[in-house]
């Protein structure tokens, strides 16, 4: 069974992002980029399925600039078998990515596609769901456990206030939540081996997709700065401040 793992190159989660002075977006100059953390979890899950003998081949796919090749190499060093880079120089919207992934799924015939539940740059949380719709496949989103057996996938989902377990017919879409697993670090020998693994380069037109944006970002702004706290001496003072200053009681 082939497993497709879409991975996005995003600003590293440790970077404190800066909004551009003209508020048109986030400043990406000299900023460390990494694999979206939820996608690392997706790669790890696919590798674990291969180690269990369930998956036979793992294909890591990224839609993005030439540099996204480094992100694919990271997935190959973790244990993916080959990569596909679909080159787009500008920002791509979830629907564009979903259409490209649908084209790749039709060409490759995977039984499972494991995406992240969201990319931490745009927080869209859309691509997996749109892809399931385009392919007409079942989906298990926000997965914290995945088991494949007898041509079905059992997915435990993190929902508000608890867990929900669903059974999906394969082929299916799964999106990862934080508690699904802890991704491994690539070892040095595996980083070396990954250099020899193949990465195909494609363009959106290979899948009949026009990557032109449909949305225009009007404004990006930073969250309001937090004001400093104060220490109160008594409960009475606290209640007085909550009533008269904060206006919350
Ligand atoms: P989003 O819908 O943008 O929050 O992204 C959800 C998931 O879709 C990500 O965690 C990735 O698995 C996948 N994805 C989104 N954008 C891309 C991209 N440009 N290339 C590859 N995978 C992507």
C-alpha cells in the first residue's frame, strides 16, 4: 500500500514572526524555514505503518518554491522513499494544493494520504478536507490514533470534550493531530542516504491546475501588546479591580 504524505515548508515554529511594516504579510527575509510540525507527525505515522509492514512505499509531496526540496529531503531522511516537488514560486492556497494533490493521487494510486491538520503559517485547516471532497474519499481528521486492518482505517479523532473513533473505507484521507506520535530525528547515515533518494519535479500544469490565487490578503497585523500585570494585596482589592477596572464581574 502506497502512502502519500503532503508536507509544507513553513516558518519554523520557534521563530518569533514579524509583520511587514506595510502590513501586507509576514517578513520572510532571513527567517528559518522548516517542515510544518503536523506534517512531521504525518511522515512519522507513515514510517510506522511501513515498519509494521502495512505500507510499502511512502511518497512525500510538497507544493512550493525550489527550496521546498530541502523539506522533502528532511522527510526522505526520516524514512520516506521518494519525493515529488510541485514548483510554484508564490504562495499557494489550500484549494490549489488540494487540486494538485488530487492529481497526484490519481497518478500514483495511494491507499492513504496523511496530511497535517493545519499548516502553522496560514492556519487554514482546509487542505485535507478539500482533498477528500475532490477525490470522493472518506476522511478522518484530527487523528490521535490510526490503525489499518482489513482494507479499513480506524481513526481516533480529537473532538471537543473527548475522543471519537471512526472506521473508514480505504482509500482514505487522514489529518494528524499533535498527540498522534512523536516524530523521530533523522540520523546522520539516513541524512546521507536521503541524498540519493529520487525527487521528481513537476508543475501545477502537469495536473491541469492553475495556481493563480483567488484570495487577496487585505491586511496582516500583530496581536495587541499585552499590558503589564499588577499585584493586589487583598481579595477585596482584587474584587474591586475586577468590578471597576476590568468590568468582568
Ligand atoms: P492547511 O489547510 O493550509 O492548514 O494545511 C493542511 C495540510 O495540508 C498541511 O499540514 C499539509 O499536510 C498540507 N499542505 C498544505 N499546503 C501544502 C503545500 N504547499 N505543500 C504540501 N502540502 C501542503
